[in-house]
């Protein structure tokens, strides 16, 4: 069962090795660290990491971030003997490493082509992996629209604001089932990489939530970032 979840974006500015001594958006970095710490606080038996990727696949639990994927120098992101993960999942592994988590991990990438029912099915499988007694933490990586202004990677799309308002409203209200209604085609057009992960989250936590805490929300570079901590209600 999922005992706690964290929802984080995956910009490279979260990685110290890529930004140097002066942190960019330190409040976002701090919020992500706090969300991961809160997810780990109950002492999960295993942590599942889910992020967008080129295909839907499970990756080695001991995998790591390769900063070269973001233009950094290879070898600067820790033990190079560990296998390399896709960038988003790698950011998740990096956040867990920074939090000092050394326990077992289930690492998944999810394709942007994956339909909502399959995403939900993956989430349900993560929640029941290991049987009902296994306590699982869930870290979901994904950004909102990247078309929210002239500085955005995708420039401007007038639909972006309404799109981001809708999925954020569902998270803030703890109505995760509403995330299953996010249109994959629209998400692709708006460059919202979080859509598959949101729907995995909805499948993993189908019931009511006990608490939702939004730790950061903003679009400083024209990309919508949301950091949130979620705790399901006791079964």
C-alpha cells in the first residue's frame, strides 16, 4: 500500500552539480527536498519512482542520474558504476540520494503515449507490489505545461493556463481520480510531461487522501512546476 507520496517536477536546476554554488530557485529545490523527506518520514519498505521516459519500462533500482543528459560533465553525479536512468527517473534517484535514502527502489519510466487506463493499472500494481503488508512510498516526477509564456520552451499557448489550473485543482483537492481525465493529446501539445505520472499516481492512490500539502507552485521559466506531499487515508 502507498503510505505517502511526493509529486515533484524534474528541472535540471534541482541538481547541484548542474547549477554550481549559487542555487537557481532555491525555494523550488528546498520544496522538493522537503516533499521527499516527508514521503520518507513514515519509513517505507520500498520507494517507487515514476517519471516520463521514452518507453514504459522498469529500470534498475540502483540506477542513477547521468548529468551528461542535461549537458553536465559525465561522472559528476556520483557512482558511475551504477546504471544510468532516463533523465526524469534519474532526477528522482538523485533526490532520494540527496535525502540519504538507501533502501530498495522500484523505478519506472512511462511513455507519453501510454493511455490513462494503463497508467492507472501501473499505479495500482505499484500500490500492491509485495502484498498488502508492504509499505510503499511513491515519488512522481512530472512538469505541467511548458508553453506558458515567451520564455517557455514551447513559447505560448493560450490553453496552457486553463490546463494547468485544472490538474492542479485536482491535486489540491485530493481528487486524484480527476487526473485520469487529463487528455494525453492535449498534454503532448502543451509539453506537459507530468500527465502519465499523474495518472499513475491516481491509480496508486484511488481512495481519499488524509492530507495534501502544496509546497511550491509557479512557472518561473514558462513551465508549470508543482511540488506536493500527499498522504492517503488509512485503509
